[in-house]
C-alpha cells in the first residue's frame, strides 16, 4: 500500500541517520516501540521529556515496521504486535516495574537524536 511505502521510506531515512543504533531484531524493535509509546503516553507531550519520548516512540515504531517489511510480516500483524507491546508496557510501567524502566532506558540509549 502507499501508506506502508511512505512508512518504510521514512524509517529508512531515520535509520540512515542513526548509525550507532545498529541492526536490531524485529522483536527488540517492537519491544522498544511498545515501551517508548507507553512512556510517551504516560508522560504526555507538553514537557521536554514527553517530546523526547514521542520522538523515540516514532523512531522505534518506524524501525519495527521496517523490520517487519524486511521479514515479510504483514503490516496489520506488525501493528497488532506493537499495540500488544504498548498495552503490556503501560501495565509494567504503571506498576513501576524496575525491569520495565531498565528496558526503557536501554531503548532510549539506542534511539538516535532526531533533532
């Protein structure tokens, strides 16, 4: 579809500007997308931290979609995987699970500066 082509193109451009991220698995990209999306929702977009989380969520969502495309995974399935990861991450972050915070920190360390 046209939308998927646009997403893949944007993801490719973002990933080209992120040489220190390296290749990540589809599973890791989905996990990071879910964590950063959840953290962004919980933080809100008004603060500097909220905007950084939003940027990270956008990056990881696009990276997950690009990885899905490379793996031949249908876009609907990839979107559903991200939704499940986000819902689970909201639960974990709301419970203040230390492993969820640590995983979020690792994802953010791998996120390029998009500014």
